[in-house]
């Protein structure tokens, strides 16, 4: 395996874990990047650009990007938190204050805070959207506005796998007059110099490899390689909140379709390089390369203060959420207790750990069956921990 890139002295365990991901855990094309105190200390890539690539296929290059699925949620959450930081959005205001149509069928008590912490009670759509409807920037928001609550907002939590994106995206549009992808490009990605997009520009399409399912043999470090029976049953049951939440778009779009990649779905279809994802998180907690620090200390504290914890009504495991971010825990282990970030189903991961100054990004073209704690990403996180 030819691994390209650089590793700062002391971070060799990350490179060793990255190599093992290809040799043992089924990676075919991937990249990992780590910042420490604003300095890039790990920047590695290997394999082929396309998941189904052969030996003569185009290699993964430093600028290769990939869809990161729900790791998009961490980028999108920053949009609402920055609007709050600028005094344009009140986290404790009802969503309907900004979006009057949303108040239908008893949703007057849903707060902006509930959206970010997966406590809104809206993880499903009674009538799922078709792929064509989902690509329309307005249809998802209209569907959520018509949807009745599953539970009283603020009383419980459950992962809003797809509806999170329409809730958050429409709030951004109502407050700013701009689409969420446009806002992220102009207010986050551009200022910090991060190669990440929610709505891929046509000019960047050639950088993105084809993704697909891979089977990763075994596990890493004792992580569960098979889900608990209760979890498996929830995903198999068409009537469960779990199955319905992930089926809010049915059938799910082809993630290699250019139209899907060009749409702005801030819960699921962000595209990034590993360095871009790590750079984004580094910019939340400090300056990188002369760019701005995005979060004030107050916003950072709010982002990683626990809002939801315990049994998740959708994922059927114990989860912890701050405002828009998963927090370090058994469902998605990050570096340490103060870490915050977001995994993407099947592999990708981005997070920051302010206490150590670490910001991490991992992207892959090979998606496994994991939801929140992929063995490849976790192996790399352990490599970072060993380097500190």
C-alpha cells in the first residue's frame, strides 16, 4: 500500500493505523488529516479515487473529496450557532417565530434549541419524499412543516437522521434569505479556506470519487462488529422510528448521482476532503493559517454542553448531543470527554478536542454498515491518542 502525505514527528501511530485500515479493515480509498493548535500534523491519503477502482484506476490524490454523509450535520450546525453568535437567531425562540408555516399541527412549542439537540420530536415523515422531491430545496421544508409531532418537544431525544437537514436549512433561509449551502460557502468554507461543500459546485465535481459499500472483516480494538439484537430489529422493522427516520427519503438517492451531489441536503450530502473537514473543526476552536476563529468561547461552550443523553428513540442506543454535535461517549467515541463532532454513517468522522488542540477529519469512499462508530475511524482516533 502506497501511502502519500506527511506525518509530524510523534504522530506515526496515526500512519500505522491508516495503513492497517487498508490491509485489514477494507478501506479502498481514504484520507485522514489532523490539526494540532492550528498546525497540520497529519495529512495522509491512499488507495483509489473510486471505491470500485482496480489497480490501474485513478489514484486518490491530496485534493480528492468524498461525500461524508451525516458528518455534514456538524458543519450545518455551525451555521445556526454562528447566526446565534451574531445576534440574528435566538436558540430559545420557537422555530415558528422565524418560520410561521411550521407552527401547524401543534408544533408551536418546538424551539431552535430542540432542532439542534434532536429533541424536536420530528424524526420521521408520514409520507416520505421521493428522491426527486428531496432534491427540491423547498419540498423537504414544506413536508416537515406539515408533519405532526412524534413526542412532546424537549421531553425526549431521538436522532433526526434526515429531517434535521430540512429543519436547519429552512431556519437558515428564513433568517438570512440565502440557501444553507450558499451560506456555508460564503460564511464558513470560504473564510477558513476549507474544501467542503453542501451543494457541490460543478467546477469541483471532478475531484469527487465514486462511493459504495465495502465489507470490513473483523473489528478494531474490541468495538462491537455486530449490532445488539434490539438495534438490528429496529432497523428491520418498517414501523419502527429507526427505519422510518432513515426512510424519510424513499428510495434513498444514488449518492454518486451528480444531481444529488449538487443539491444542498445539510443532514446527509456534504462533500469534503479530510483536510477540509479537519480544518473546519480546527477553525471552530482556533485560528488556522491566518483565517478566523469561528466560535467565541461562549459559543464553543454551548456547542458541547450536554443537551441530550441516554436512550435514543431512533438509534436505540445511548447517545449524547450538545447543540448540533455528538459528544464523546459509547455511541461515538472521540478523543476525550470534552470532544465534540459528528460521524457519518458508514465511515467518515470529524471532531475537535479543544483541551488538546486536536481537530480531526477522516473521509473514505468505502461505506460499511456502521452508523456512529466505524472501526477504521476509531483506529485512527486511537492513533491520535497514542501520539499525545
